[in-house]
């Protein structure tokens, strides 16, 4: 009975967040080109504030087949950082606290903590809000303290209230990318973060297929063996 109450209470607590309609990221962890682009976008647009403490540049380069030149030129931003080091944020926690009022969290596990679709939606739902200290807000994470770093690419949005009282966003100015280009950029970014959350996932899946294949062959072999064996017995 107690368990039932816990489950019921848990569902009620989660419900208001989970009912928000998320957009579908449709990312593909097998798409290496997308992961490589995602790694570059991440370094360009996110790494100044958000580290990936479990990722080393070397591992990323190895896993995604990124050559040393590209790694140096467009992924390791800080020339003083060696490629064997973990991907730490460029700004210190203290600086961010001073400048933004809050330190940006490490994003190593963000796609697990929320989901890939959640992150894809989050990066689509920033809007102008003069009431907020940075002049921006986010529909998915109300009152978030992150600046809208991709606004120049996506364009600006404003919140509009629908008849039912819900809010939706509408574009108020265009960015440098088309809608399809922006969607693809965000898809690459979340794809990369999904990989970063579990770099070995691809390998594990491939290993799983081998194991199943082996078991199948083994079963067929033993069936034949069994037949052979019983033929001699009769
Ligand atoms: C200028 C610094 C800065 C940059 C650049 C930046 N962020 Fe953030 N981000 C923040 C801060 C600060 C927070 C914490 C906001 C809060 O706690 O309200 C945050 C929060 C987040 C969150 C967590 C939201 C939540 O509630 O869990 C996600 C996800 C995120 N950022 C993703 C990104 C991605 C992806 C990029 C790159 C496209 C990026 N950020 C670039 C400063 C930054």
C-alpha cells in the first residue's frame, strides 16, 4: 500500500513537467559527420561556460575520427590546453557567478538527466523577455539564467498567449540560418551530447549484436550435434 502511494505521489510530481509537448530531435548516434559537427558547435557555442568533465579531447578525436589539425583549429579553443586534458569550461565558476549570477552546470549527463528531445526543445524555446535580467527567458525552463547564445543564428522570438492561456513563440526577427539549418545545427549538438553522455553506447550495441549472433549459431550447431548423437544411439 505504501509503495502504491509513493508511485501515485511520484506520478503527480512528474506530471506537470512531462505533459509539456517536446519536439522530436530525430538524431542518429551512428551519423559520425553529425557528431563531428556537433563537437565543433559545442566548442564554439557552449564550452566557454559548460564543461564536459568526463570527456577528454583525445577520446573525442579518436571516437569521432577527427584529425589533429581540425581538433586544434576548431575544437580545442584554448591554445594552452593539451589534447590529453578533459573538456573544461573556459570561464571559471567564480567568473560566471559574478557575471551571470549563477555558474553553468557541467553538461556531461544532460541528455540522460532530461532527454535528447528535451534538450532539442530547450534550444528552440528561448524568447525575448525584458522582465528578466538578461532580457531572455525560456518556455521549457522558465526564468533560466542562461543567455540566448544561439539567437543570432535562430533569430529572436517573442511569447504570445493563446486563447487557452498557453504560451507559444513567434519569430520577431530572422537569424543568419534558415529554420531547417538551425534545426540541423541543434540536432548535431544534441547528438554530440547524447554521445558524450555514453561514449561507449555504440560499441556496446555492436558487441550485443555479435553476442546474439554467436548464441544463434551456437544453438543451431548444438541442434545438429544433438541429432547426430541420437542417430547413433538408435
Ligand atoms: C555565457 C555562458 C553560457 C553559454 C555560452 C551557454 N550556456 Fe547553457 N547555461 C548557462 C548558465 C549560467 C546556466 C544555468 C542557468 C540556471 O541555472 O538558471 C545554463 C544552463 C543550461 C542548461 C540547463 C538548463 C536546466 O535547467 O537544466 C542547458 C541544458 C544548457 N545550459 C545548454 C547549453 C548549450 C547546449 C549551450 C551551447 C549551445 C549553452 N548552454 C551555452 C550559461 C551558458
